[in-house]
């Protein structure tokens, strides 16, 4: 059944043709302007709608899980009419006024999206995070499980809860994901990978757990140490071993710092031995043998965004040589050079090169084969420089030591020469700043601000 179209509101993209699939109770109070088709909650296979909405429904969370599990809707834009336990993890926001701005961004990205994830879950996650801008992978606290935390999207995709943190760590190592917030730290047993641990303090001599706090006294006359209780007599304190009367602390006796005693072997001690007992299998572990895992909220890094957007092959600036560093490393190095330059009257330049029409090129204007060649040619230029970093999806920064502003042209010309070899015009944006400069405390902000306000260098 189709709900009649409402009047179009002033929107910037053509949403009239949008196919909206609707589950559960319909809600037409919000202007939609698209073609709404009611869907059955038990028919969620092979859905091909642009947008899905889940209305009031008693099993909304199960439905969300089922939709994410299906390859056809694993990455879809799904709205819910009211928040539920899982909606923050599996849906993409509330169905409310302005929903079409979210939809517009999603559909635009879907057009640009070049990655073919297939069955590869790593690429699927990168695609998900990129197709839904601003979304992050949020852990869900699940105290009833032995893992304590779960990433519902990964669970829907069939990744075992016990392996999720390790899987995410591997993606972080590859440089595609980054932790955006450290949510918690959990310790797991090395035997069963369980957080159900019982921390036991025991006697360091005989490992018996029957220990207790006890105040002891130490007789200076004979060296006897025993519980304070055994020294207490009606007349005051006296040693049960040598019968000496103890009057002054520090002169006749003192209190040893060992304030715990084993009731099994009678040893007195300061610190009990602590071990962690796995409640699943009863194995005892030293604390340093436990697996410590950070539970984080994850988002895409720049490299992850590039990969999702441009696909594996068309990654123009990223098949770099060893001279590419992170933006913060680059800024550290440039800042250090800046300090030296001030002291020794040196002169360095920083050049920013940006491909202004990369969206057009990667969006289909250029054949894949030609894109690969362009990538190789760019990388060949990058390898001839000393230090560089990628600072936007389509741009690089180069540090050119001992290079005056006018000599920057040599590198600029290499990029300009590229233009002759390709069928599609390449539009580069070149900007440079010179060191030494007064950069203030935050070098990175200074650099990005200065580049933004610098005059683009001429192409000829
Ligand atoms: Zn165990
Ligand atoms: Zn004594
Ligand atoms: Zn003991």
C-alpha cells in the first residue's frame, strides 16, 4: 500500500523519487514527500529501498538486528520513530523534520562510494562509517555477558563478542580506525577470555586465603611479636613471653607494620598476595597475566575515509614511500625546523598540493586504468621529496628544507607536467608558506590557517 504524497517543501535535492520502506506503525505527521511503501516485519530480505523507517513496533530492536544482518540492508540508511536500546548502535537517527538532510548526505556519499566490500567485514565497517557521516562505533554495556561490552553492529555481522576488541585493534593498527573516546578498561582471564573474575588476597607464605587484619606488638626486651590482645593484662601491657611490663611505645615496644596475619601458618605480613580466579573454569591467574583491553568508541581515520570513498585502487595520494608521516609528526618536524631556522637564519618552505577536481576524477570521469597511472605518477613525485604528509582527502603537504619561496616552483612544475599526460583535465591548487615564522603555540593551527589564507600559486 502507498501513502499519498504530501506537498513538496523547499529542499535542495530531488526527494520525490525516493523509495521509502516503512515498517510498523506509519507516521505521516512528518513531511516526507517520497514514495512510502509499507513493509512486513518478517519480510526483510532483499530490500532495495533508498531509505528505511521503523515505526512504533514491539520488536523494533530485533528488526534492526535482522536488517543489519542482511547484506542488502547492512549499510542502508535506517531511521527510527522513537529511540530504543539498540537504535543508537544500529540505526542512523530519528525520523524527524530535517531527515532529508541526513538522507541527502547519505545518497550523495553512496554515489561517490568506490569500495566493494563484498564479504570483507573490515571494508564493510569502513563503508558503514563513511556512508553515515558523523557516525561512530559505540560499545554497548552488557553486564550479563562474560565480555561486559558488545558492538551490536559487529554482532549483527557475525563477529563473536569475545573477538570484537581484538578485531577492532587490528583495524586501528592498519590505520583505518581510531579511538575517539576511551570508554572503559576491562580485564579478561587468559583461559576463557572472561571478565568474571574473583580477586582473592591470600597469605604470601602458604597461599591460604584464611587471613585477617590484626594489630600486633613487638617487645624490645625479647623481640617477641604477637597480637596486641595477648599483651593486654589488667594492669596494662606486658610481654607474654618475657613478662616484662611495657610502658612507653618506642622505648619498650612498638607496632610492626605487618598488620595482617595468616590464620593457617600464622605468618604476619604487610601486603597479601592477590590473584584472579576465573569463575568460568576456576583457574587462578597472576594479575600481570590478565588480558587488559581498552573499550573505545571508534571512528574513521583519514586513511579509512579515503579507502571507503576512493576504493583500493583509486587511492591517489596514499601509495606512499617511507617519507610520508602523520600530520602531527609533520608539524612537529616543521616546528623544530622553524626553531632552528630562527636561530641559524635558515629558510624553508612548506608546499600544499591539492587536487581540486578529485571528486570528478574518482567519481567516474577518469578510467580506472588512468587513475592508477595518475596515482603512480603522483607517488613518484612524492618519493623525491624529504618529508610529506597527507592533510586532506586529496591533498599533501611537503616540507622543503633550505628552499626559498621562489624555488618551490621546481616541485610545482612536476605536478603541472603531469597534466599533459591525461585525457581529463587535472586542477591543482598550490599554496606555500615560508619558515621561519612566528607561529604561536599551536603550530598545526598556524600552518592550516596560513595555508587557507595564502594566495594560490599561479599555474604557469
Ligand atoms: Zn577460565
Ligand atoms: Zn618480651
Ligand atoms: Zn599462611
